[in-house]
C-alpha cells in the first residue's frame, strides 16, 4: 500500500510537489512502513493511523526520509520508546532523536 500526502496548494497552483510518500509492506510477521520525502508535523496523524493499522510488530524505514521537523523527531522518539524499530535512519535523524529523548528524561 502506498499513500502520498501533498501540501495544500497555495497561490502557486501549477506546481504541487509530493512532500511525503508512505509505503506499507507486510511479510506476515513484521510490517515495515517506509517513509519517503519530507515528514512534517501535519503528516503525523496519518502516520499514527498507519502504525495503528499495521499490527503489533512495526518498523519504520527512514532510508529515503530527507527532512523532518522537531515535532516529528519527538514523535520518532516516542515510537522508539514504544518498541518501534527505526531502520536505515540517517545519522542526523538518529542523533537528533537521541538528543530529544535525553531532554525528556
């Protein structure tokens, strides 16, 4: 299953760029949610729904995630604390999540 989320068109209606694509792949045991593009706070409700609908064993593949904001980083830290594995994460995202998690303690 793939889902693309687009920004709300503003004045420039001729160009609507994809900001985030969510692909969900299940092998029967683990569901991998692959995030592609820019994940921003306005996408979190959809991502939460995808995680909830994916069953008890979920991992987030962040290999093609290019940009996140601070609310997303905090959400990813919450996911880690809940046992959701993050795979293929870039070092900047991994480090930022760790820093935000240490601030919450």
